[in-house]
């Protein structure tokens, strides 16, 4: 039997989320570092570049924060003994993938800020479109930045607003009114845990509870991992504050429901399938995407397969709707190593080798429908199609559970400039020829809202129509013009 493998820059072809955030306040005074550690494990899919934890003791010296962070995966950074110095009943954690700002330890989060009112520890998921203007404004008034990430801009503005605010949550709300773009924040002050979500709701954020501890996390799957009960999602535009007295809410920044614009790729690809975001099951959304593909792009075939992992649920949905058997054609190497997390294109091309094997017995002599979540540049799709043919598939029909990428994203997803996108200036038939498939079908853009039960979503990367005016200058780090 042939050893059909793919060794390529698959990590660069796939999209990446920017970050995952996690915060907890144990009102009974128990240490929280180990809980944050396991919460970050559950959010590891949102960022594999760096991670960190910061904790404080609300009954100890006011403003004393202990933190530990580094480059790599959670289990690489936090080795035996790493958590011993992190003692406290309130804390925040973060996993990162950079779309803006260099890949360095200095840019790892949480950020810990000491200022005249005390300390702040902040973890941020998202991307600001006015970060440069805000940064220059601060620099001209004497601010000295230690990082190149927009999260530090947010931290500085919270600290500045705190000087004129009665409470830290009021300062967070005021700062949130100045920044533009996508942000889900978890902020730790000496006696409070605060969560904030941008008015459009680009990035997810939810609240959980375990015994007498409250949690704020990017996804509900992190709550289940630590044995916490899901309470609710943080509303787009809402600032929630957790103290010894419980939870309070400020919704003064909330927009009308129709103006919200969640990132639809949370449902298509980014989030774990066992998460629920704003009341909608990620798994169910992917099943529906597959069903819609079967309705809109039917084809005669013998087998439906998904490209692991996010393509699997959509493939199952296609099979359910079409009646064509669902099967497994790919075996993905579960160990990807540190080479997978290097974010620069040059590093990926020189060192990333992610292996994907084809089960020849499953596809030999069959007409195969291959479901994937997206095609960015096409560098991976053509290789996977070729792998299936080399394994004996007589036909390979590709179906994509999202519309074609035609525009870049400025809100925390690393969709690059138009010239780098395979769908730019190409028809679907031309893309089909490039990747070597027998046929190609994308999810219709009109199906997206139905896939997420009617929630208002951002379709900017498909339509070029963004929920807010995009920046005049692209500041997304490695894709900077």
C-alpha cells in the first residue's frame, strides 16, 4: 500500500483566531491558577503561539500580582512547578496567535500594568482598527510602550480613564467607548474581575459559575472542562463586573440587535464544536452548512469525507441531506510540535511539516466528495485533492462550508490581502482547475444567517461590506502593506 502523506505549509493555509481569554474569581478565597491552566487547555485551539497566567490575592497586599507567561503551548510553558508561585483567588489567563504585533515573549499576555491607582491585568481577544491613532496620542503625552500589540493601548486607556472614574468598571466602559474594532476583554483589578465585549459582538465571551466562583471565558467549552455551569453570554457592548457581592452589568454601549456583527467564522471554523455561542450550537451550525451544501451543490458520488477537524461535521451534514455514505478518508497526526505555531510565512515555509495521511482502502475506486471549511490561497487544497487521486479515488468533488474569501479581515482573523486570495479575480471554475478537482461548490452567502439561527453576523471577508469603516492603512503585523 502506498504511504500517501501530505507535508506542506498547511499551518499557513489555514486561518487562525487571534486569542482566547479566561478569568476567574473564587469568592471563597481558593487558589485559581490551576483552574486557569485547565481553562487555557480547553482554549488552546484559539492560539498556540504564547500563553500566560496572572493572579492576585484579594485578601493579601492590595495590588500585588503574580504572573507567568512564555512562548509555546500551555503544557510547554507551564511545566512542573510553574504554578507554585501563582497563589491567589482571582486571576486571568490568555492564549495567543498574533495577527497584529510581533511574535515575542514581550507581546505575550496577560499584560500587567502598575499605575497610580494600583494594578491591572488584562487579556484581550480581537483586533482594533484605530490602535495606531490611539497609540500615537498616548505617546505624544509621554506614554512608553513595552509591547507592539494593541492590547497595551487598551490597558493604557483603561488606566488613564481610571483617574477620572469612580470605579475601574467605569474606566473600562469609558475606554471601550474610545476603541474601535473587535475586543473581548477580561480585566483583573485588586478586588474585581471585569469582562467586556465590543458593541458588535465580533468575538465570543461567556459567563460561568462553579460553586462560589465566577468565570469569564471565550468559549463555553472551557467552562465544561473545569466543571463549571454556563450562566449566559456577555452581550455585545456589555461590561460585567464580578465582586464579592456578585455580578453587575452595564449595557450603555449596546447597539440595536440588528447592528451586531458576530464573526461567522467562529461557527464555521474557529470555535470548538462542543461550544455554544450566543445560544447557537457550533456543531449544529456546521451540520447545517453541510446540509445546505448538499441542497445547493449536489453531485453523484460514493462517499462524503471531511478534512479534519472542522470539515467533519459539515461532511456529516452533507451526508445526512444527500443520503451518500459518510466516511473517514484522512488520518491527521495528533502531534504537531512547535513547528506548527510559528506565525511568520518564512518560518512556516521552512519548518512546518504537518502530516495528513489518506486511508487508501476507504477511497480506492470511489467517487469522493471532500468537505473543507475554506480555501484561502489554495496551496493545501490542491495537494489534498492530489492525495485522494493518488490513493485511487476516481473522482474528487470539493465542497466548501463557507463562501469564497474575496476581502481581507481587520477584526482578528488573519485573512490576508486580496491579491493573496485564490478567489480574487478567479471564477469558481477557474479555482476548481487550480486545485485539480472534478467540481467545486461553495456555501451560498445567503445561507450564513440561517446557519446561525438568524444572528446578525459579519460577512465582510466575503462581501467587502464591513460593519464599520475599515482602516485606511493595514496594520495587521505580518500582512502590513
